[in-house]
């Protein structure tokens, strides 16, 4: 779903895929800093995006 969001932002704003990805990443950082953790977790889950730091936890398990 994250890729769909990036494509939609790019189409709507007339941005390249790289620019759209940067815009979406900035938006997610903004939400992460300002919304309650539960909402941020749900947003990341629905977008299919890992929460910051989850990659490190996965590496320790494997």
C-alpha cells in the first residue's frame, strides 16, 4: 500500500517517483513525531511499513 501512496502523491503533485517517496517519508516522519504511538503503529501497519528499529530486532532473531 505504501507504493500505491507514493504513486498517488507523484501523480497528483506532478512529482517524480523519487520526489514522491521523499514527500511521503517526510509526512510519515511528521506523523511519527506528533501522533500517539498507537496511531502511528496502525498507520505503519496498514501501509505495510516497518516501525523504526524493527529491522534491528529481526536481525537479532535470525
